[in-house]
C-alpha cells in the first residue's frame, strides 16, 4: 500500500482518508439498499449454478479447470464467489445483467469525481488498483506452489454443499453407503487439494466429512484453557453441527520438527527394522521428499480415501498441519504409524457452538470467527468420547480428549468497520464495488473483549460464597492472595496450576497476584517486570515490582477497611512467607485466613489437563549414589540438630534422594510428591496414576512405603499427634518452600527450617557425575557450534529468520544426539530491542536482520548431565557503545572465571564483585544473579547456591566438585542486551606461594566467544591471555571431534572463530 509523502502510515489508516471516505459516502446512501436488493439475485444465481454443476448440466471437470488455469483474473478482478461464477460461464443465467455504462462508485471515488480535493485525489490515484491486480496475476501464474495454488483456488473455485438426497449424488459408490448422509460445509477454500475437478469430487467430500467425524475427533489431544481462544483457521463444519479449527497456539513447526526428529532417530537406532507399509491402516507416516531440506519430511497423517481419478493415489490428512494431501501410495512414501505416535496432540481441534441449532447458525458463527480470529470457550465436552476408554491400548493417552464448546454471541459489536481500500475499490464492472460495500455497511467487527475483567467479576463473587464464609466466621473476604506457583513453590509450573495466567495472561515464572474488591495487583521481580507488563491485561490489572513481603502487607493495610479478612490458599503460600507476613503486620487492620481449596478453580471451567506419566527409575548405569546411602546421610545430619523426622517438599530433592524422575513439570524431570523420613521409616506420598508395577516393586525393594499424594497432611498430623510425648525439645526438619498447610501442622516451636542440610548432602557431584557433566557439555557445545556455523552461512546467502525459528533450530540441532532428553529451560532467543528484556520469549513475528545484534540462552538435559550457555552476536557494524559495553561484560566474565579463592567459607556473594566491578567503574550494572548451581539431570539449579548480591547464607558456600554457571550481562533499555554464559566445574588448586588450599573454575562449556566485537584496548594482557587460552581449548577439543567426523565446514568455521586476538 503506498504511503503519503510525509507519513509512514498507510494511506488507508490516515485521518485524511477517513474524512474523505465519509464525505464521499454521505450523499450515496442508496448503496446500502443496492446491496440488499442484489443479495437475493446473487444467492439465486449461485444456487442455480451449483445445481447445474451437480446435475452435470455444466461440467466442472471441463470448464472450471480451464478457467482456473488460463482465465484467472483475465475478465474478473473480483474475488467474490458470485462474480467468479458469472465469469466462469458468462452465458449461464443470462450473464451478469450489467453493461459497460453501469455506475461504479468505487472508480468515481478513485477518479475524485465531484470533489475539489486534488491532493487527496492524487494520493488515491497513486494506489493504482488495476496495476496491483495485474502484478498479482503475474505472480500467481509464474510458479505453482502450494501457497499460490491455494490463493488461486480461493479466488475462483465454487463451494458445493453435498446434498443429502442420494439421487442427486450419482457418483457415490455402493460400498460407501455409510457416507451417504455425510455433508461438509463452510469449507476453507485453501483446505481442499487440487481435486475439485475430478469425477469423484462428491465422494471425496463425503469421505472428508466422515474422516472429520470419526477420525479427527479422536486425535484432538489439545490441552486448552478456558477463556479466549485465538483461531488461525476454520477448516469446515459437518452436518452434525461440529466444526474443525486450528488454534494459533498449536506450534506446527515444533510439532513437525519433533516428529521428524523422533522418527529419524528411531530409524537410525533400528536401521534394519522392517516397517509395515499397508496403507489402508488409518494411521500412517508420509515421507515427503520436498520437505527434506527443512528436516520435516516425515509427517503424521490419517488415511481419508483412495482417489478413483488418480490411480494408486490416496488422500491423507496431516495431523500436525491440518492439510489434506494427495500422495502416491508406495512403500517408501506411506508407512504404518504406531498408535503411540498417532495420539500425540494434533493441530486440528473439534469444536461445537453453544446454542447452535441448525446449519445457518453454525455458518454465522464460523463467519464471525473468520472475521475476528477468536472465540470464547466455556467448557470441554467429553461425553461423546467416554465409550472409547478400554478400546484403545492406552486409555490414559485419551484423558485430555474432548470437544471445545464455544459460547455463541460472546462478543459485543461496533456498528461497522472500514474495509481496506484494496477491497473497497473493486474494478469489476459486474460487481460495482458490492463485494466490499456489504462488508462496510453490514458486517460487524467485534470490540476487543476483556476476559480478565469478566473473570475478576466472577472471582470476586466467590468472596462471599457459602464455602468461603464457612472459613471466615461468616465474613466475606476483602482480598485474595494468589501466588503464581504450586504446592511445592516451583517457579515453572504446568498449565494445570497456571491460575495467574488464567486470570491475567502472565505466563512467566513466579509472581504474586492480589485481588481486592476494587483492584487487581500483580507483583513480579524486577528482572521479569518488562515481560509481565507486556503480557498482563493492563485494563484490569496493575503490574508492580516485588521487593518484600512487608511492602505487600503495607499495601493491603493501606487500602483495606479495618477488621478485613484476606483469604489465601494454604498450599500456595509458603510457611516462611506467612511468618514474615505476620511479623510485618503492625496493626490488626486485617486478618490472614487460610481457605482450603483454591477459589480460582471454582470459576476455571475448562481447566487444562494435568500432564505427567509414571515415574521412571534411573538406569543402573547412571552415576548416582544408592538411595539407602543418601537417606542414611540425611538421618545422620538430623541427629545433631535434634530432629526426629524430615518433611521433604522440594520435588527436586525427592527425585534426587530416591533416584527417580518424572515429567509433571515443564523442563524439570520431577513428579508431584511429598517425602516423610523418620529414623526408621520412609514414606512417599504420590499420585497412584504415577505408579506402575515396576515402580511399586522398586519402592518395595528400597523399603519405602507409598501412600496417596493427598494423604500427606493427614498422615503427618496423625504422626505428630501419636509422637507428641516424645517431642519435648525435638523438632521436624522442613525446607523454606514448605507450604503453609504442612508447616502449620508442625508449628513454629517444633519446626526447623534449614535448607543447608539437604544442600550439603547433594551439592557435591561424585566422580561419575562430573564425568557425565563434562561429556554432556561437550556434546552441547558441538551442537551450538553447528548451529552458529549454519546460521552464519544461511544469513550470508540472504535467508531471513524469526526469533522463534532460530530458537527451534537450536533445539533441532541438539535432538540429533541420542543422549539428548529435552530443554532444561525455555530457550531465549532475542534480537535488537527484544534482547534488552533478559527473560524475553522468542517472537514468531520478529525477523532477525543481518545487521542486528542477537542474544540466546539455552540449557538442556542429557542422560548423563545438564548444560547451560549464553552468547551475544553482532556480525555487522556494531556501534562503539555496544562494543565497549560488550567488552566490559566479557571482562567481568573473565575476571570471575580466572579467579582463585579460598576453599573454605567462600560465599557466592563474595565472588559476585569480580563480575560486576568493570561495569560498576563505568556506572553500569545488571539486575540478575551472576551464576547458579547446575543440577545433574534435574532442575535448572539443584541447590540454592548462587553467585549474586544476596547476603551471606550458610547454604551458599562454594566447594570443590560443584558445577556453576558464570553469566554476567548488561541490558540497554529498548536497544539491546548482552550476556556471556558458561558452565564451570569447581576444582582444587594449590598456589605456589603458600600451602593454603584454593579453588578455581574449569570451563565445561566450549563455545567460541565472538572477538570481532571486542574493544581490545579495554582488556588487560592477562584477560587477553585467558581469552586466547580458552579459544585454544575450544578448538583443541571441539575441532578434534569435528575433524574426526569429517565435518569440515563446521571445522573451518570454528578455526576462524577461535583465532587469537
């Protein structure tokens, strides 16, 4: 769209153009009545046309195909179905009924007839509508790929509903009587492959309709929360009033990558396996060689039908793209797909509409969704699928199935909305602009919905519910405290517990929401503040930086009336937070009241499915200490502290102690559980669904009693009551993350809150674990080198990428390694101003240009260890300011990485100054910790040891045998971000000048640090020497492997990247 000379906005978005349109339309009110009169004639024409096509009075296999290939836009410049039907058979039904002299208001508008605004007329003429149309036609006809075919089809192919009367469907085969009532309508034109012209078109549509009803509904494994659903595409609807959509949240690229990599790895693992290739199985794997360069050549699909018109060809429905595809049936291209792969989440979701009674209603709903791209979900219908349980190999695979129910008339509408000028100015003489005038006058555009407000209204109504009043002495609560966590105080939580995200849209870690009768406040740490502000709905919520418990309590005391009750979920508020809150309350203005059962769950009607599977025991070859040895060490640590027992609520600690792993949380291999250890017994509280015969036998061998997850607090209460006489001065060890529900059972007098006991037991890695950490970091470094080499080459070749694509590419490279398990944290990939937010999530719309700086941070789990690294790249024309700041960050990294420090009583906060002093000297700083411990196939961090500005604590002493990260940074607001991060092992070193034992850092991450953007003048000779030695080590180890594997392209890239400065 051309722009005005002095404004970067499109002409159609300018106020001048709006005024001109209003001035033009004011005397032409007859246009609306014209549209109304023409509607009936259009519908009558299209109905007659389609009836003629079905009865073969007009043969689509002859005329439509010719028109589509040779006459596209040659006579029609309108994409209206009515107009295309006219031009396809211009003698049918008496032709168009219009002459060359027919009035055309849009062309009058462009020519500025009757107006004196020459400047605006000039701008309008510069649109050059007819030239743009000609260019479009040329572009469409130059090449024929899938996208262009879809565009061509959507502008020229009629849509035929298949009539239920079998006499009118003469081409139905007798053996397909089960399909005779199948009807499909509201088709997205780009959905159907190029087979509209074939003689079995009605039969194909019947098969598609049957496939949707009997097949697609069975692979709908989306876990979608209630509220607004953004929809990328509505494919179609069927006669039983169900529709099939593709949500925007489904990541097609990730799904294609994941399956292709999974299947490719399986083939490499079993190269001689004979795959069953009987194509009549409903679940198949398609091999599409044209996508091999994208590494997504293997596609999950469902067989729909065979094509009569094309021998040995079948129609297949891709599960991860929602596309119909015609594929030649050969053993190489179509193979059997196992159910375990077929039942993963699909792109297609089955929906129905609340209150819809007929096909006209559902057509209106679908049109509204296509106009707005969204709808409101109210429930998840599982009833019609319950009969499937027990008929499939693994019923639990289907536990998230269901039909999404959408609310009808869930949005408010404006009177009208202006169409784009390119639609307003239709040149076709038969249309006279009617294709867009109707949209301008009649089609309502929904106002922006405010689901957050509606949810808050509903939540506040629960403040005075009967259930709430039962815990508050019949007094309604005035506020509700909602931490963004789970019962174990995890930062990254699954969708099932993302109550804050359900209310306000925030999807990041941690945070604290407080809802009063008049306000909704969300506190978040400074480092996540920008991310929260961009996600939280600011029409109903206020985002504020979280600094202390005292600040929150003072805010509540200030706004609440005297004697108020403030409710909270006792499983989400930690016992230590509650104690600090009580200490901060300087008056009795309000009272904290525990309300069991979260009141948000009462309004969360379509809650996502709770993820997770049975726990897995670590392999015998995994370098872990035996369970009984770990528990004995813990018991020995309890005795000096006069503790009778320990309540372990940290999921990571439980997994580490018992040598098990789970997948209940994203990125962290843990499962929800509690562990209660006394001097004689060990009892695990875990969901029975997480156990199988193998795990039950394992726990029995380890002398571990197993009970239900929900029985933890009753059991602990009974145990305390039974042993109360033995307490006296004895205590029970609990950790800081213990929730209030458990903590209050023990009480302040009998609880010992000390994380250092567990920290001391698990923070030191054994020899085998350290060996695995070195090996996993070496593999990870090779993968990143491969990614950087490929990325640099493709950028030189002119390719462009989005942040999201590059983040996916990093993971895709890692998945080629057999030892790779998954991401340890969400990959951060940010370019330009996005990188100034250090917790930024990759944007699928943000293009990474060759002249832009970008930053990435990634961490992964491997079978023998874990990794974490961060790099900042700018390969074209960096600014002097950026180079100086990048060099200061590098100086901080080098100073800390090269430091030697005493082996005893060295706290992380004492080392933090090494990384910051260069930035401090320049008046700069960063607002996150410098480093943290790294778990061995566990959480992002396995202990509370950090290198940061936090004051000394007994649990942050750094010792030999630990794995730490060093990752200083700097963030220039709105411009760019810088971060350089490695994993290091702490090792002993004896300095020659004395006999005192010291520690130093030995690098595990071996990825080049970009030196072309370093200001060498700011580095000392010692720092230059460290950087050159580091790169020598990188090239020696990584280069040796690359050369051995004959990967010379990556070898040459690494050689150049590791040159000394």
